[in-house]
């Protein structure tokens, strides 16, 4: 056997032991009163300390420097076993850190990658604004250089997890005389400072997952730019590719034994099968057919993770899977789901509460990370080579664009 295969076999055993022995033991010892955030941080620290975080990150900034084959083994062995609290780090580990790894300066890599992988620091993504969602390049938050600092003013919205984040990947406009895609810069913004006002928004699920943020002369060290000044569009698109991969393929591997409201994954089919059994619907032909479709969908999303396809395909599959799972959940939870209220608080209702949460939550999956329509535009333009959407504002300086 080649030495590479032996290493992969050893690694496979290590991942198996971690998920089937180390992690369950650690979870058993965890205080039942630990908050979601504490559980999340404990999990991430355990993963890091057992040499399983940052597989494909360079060794000199806290990673393990392993090839993609090791990542594939990890994905396969951890499927269905990762605690759902990992969602707390979806933006850190899935988006911000890989962007810093690929485009950040040595200073940023040394400062941020290791604590991020270990879960000591949590990140959010400050892209969207009230007037800039799908048309992200219209963003108006300003960054002005003042000596050794950038001064940031503006408003962001839909910022997931900002209420417990330490740092943000921020897009801001640094030159209004350039066309809208060319005067944007990506920064690392420290969240704990005057000038960053985070206000939670309550969603229809009853959970406050995202926020609006008012930036009033917030400060960033001059060197905390990711990529080039005014070259932020390229790094923004690179992060979006990570986001689509993350919210598509990677989101399907959560612990199937948990009834958690963390994260934006579809309800796992294994859970729905259990519910169908306990509610005596497992022989219902319609339910069976839907469950079979869902099972096939889960496998397809997993296989897409092994292929070098556009991340938009995985994301579209995932959102479709989320809606299909919510549809089955609606049948299984009827009539409790339409009568659901988030404040019922009775442990006997926990399952219906969980199902109803996902029935409502799945709609947001089609928006966050770029809407389904935008994924289709991306596939049409970048993969199929169809003509671009007409964009008369692409060459006009930002400060000459009409405003309303
Ligand atoms: C759960 C959730 C979490 C989020 N988390 C974050 C976050 O952490 N950070 C962050 O920055 N943002 C976040 N967002 C914001 C998200 O990125 C935006 O909602 C999304 O990009 C759409 O922007 P919008 O809401 O302004 O809708 P709009 O852009 O106004 O779109 C409205 C509708 O028009 C359609 N549309 C718009 N333009 C086109 C076009 N060119 N072609 C075809 N159809 C089009 C859209 O598909 C959509 O159906 C989150 C959103 C959700 C729902």
C-alpha cells in the first residue's frame, strides 16, 4: 500500500474515533445549562485541539496543510455527526477565514486564522445594505482614510450573527469617482467599539438571528484591508463562492440527533423518517415518496461536494431540498404547524416547535448568500456563457449614478 493511502487510512481512523468516541464523551460531560454559544465554542475548541480544524490551511498560520483528499475523508466520516452549533462558525470558518487565507496579508493571516479556527473569535459578514442586496455593488457605506485608520460610516442589514461576533468582513466604498464595482474595498472590522451599533431584528420564526448595524465613524487599522484598496469586488466574489459552497454542500452534514434551531440546514431526512414512524405515517404512500425524493436529494448534494462544479449549483440544490423537507414536515406536523407559536414553551411541543421553525425558516435559505434568481443568473452568465444582464451603470462613476 502506498504511504499516502496509509496516511489517509490513519486519518480516517482518527476522524472516526473523534466523532464516535471523543465527541460523545465530551458532550456527555457538558453542563446542561451551557448556552448555544458556549456549546459552540466548546465543540470548536475540541475539534481544534484534536488536530481536525483547518485541514487545508497553511501550517504556519495554525492549519494542518493537508491535501483535499483529507478534507473529503473528513466530510464523509463526519456526515450527520457535526453538532449543529457549528453553524455559529459558518461565516468564520466557511467564508471569512478562507478569504483571508487566499487574499489576506501575512499580518492578517497570522493574527486571525488560528483563533478563528479554534472558535475563540467569531465573525460576521457585513455586505448587504438597505439599498444593496442582489445589486451588492450599489453599496454606499463609506470608508475614508484618516492617518493610520479607516473611518467607516453607513448602514448594513441582515447581518447574521453580528450580535455575538468579534470581527466582521466588511465591504465599504473607498472611491466614489470610480464605477460601482471598482471603488469598493474589503476590510476586517473590529465589532467591539464605539461607532458599531448592532440592533437585532426579530424574524418570523421568532428567532433573532440577523441584525441591522449602524456604523458611525467606526475605526479600522490602516493595514486591515483584505486584498487591494478599491479591488474589493474581486475578494467579495471570492468570499461569495465560499459562502455558496458552505451554504450548499457543507450545510448538509449536521448532527441528525439534534432538534436545533441553529443554522440554515434543511431538516435531515433521517429525522423526518423518525417523525413519520412515530406519527404512524410511514406507510402513507405520498409521505414515503416524498421521503425517498428527499433521501435522493441529500445524496446528490453530498456528491456535488466531491465534484468541481459551480457553488451555485449546490446552493440551488440545497434551497430546493430545504423547501421539500419543509413540505414533508408540514404534512407530518399538521395540524400543529399552522397553529404554531414560538412562545408555547412546553417541552411536549418541542418537536412541533422544531418542525414549524424549519417550515418558516426554509424560505430564508433561498435569499441568504444570494437569491435563487441570482444563482441562476450566475450559472447562465459564468458557466453557460450566456450574454450578461444589461448593466448601463457598470461604466458610470458611482457618484454620477442616479439616486432615489
Ligand atoms: C437568512 C438570511 C441571512 C442573511 N445573512 C446575511 C449576512 O450575514 N450578511 C449580509 O451581508 N447579508 C445577509 N443576508 C442578505 C442577503 O444576502 C440578501 O437578502 C440577498 O442578497 C437579497 O437581497 P435583498 O434582500 O435586498 O433583495 P433584492 O435584491 O431587493 O431582491 C428582491 C427580489 O428580486 C429578485 N432580483 C433582484 N435582482 C435580480 C436580477 N438581477 N435578476 C433576477 N431577479 C432579481 C431577487 O431574486 C428577489 O427575489 C441574509 C439574508 C437572509 C434571508
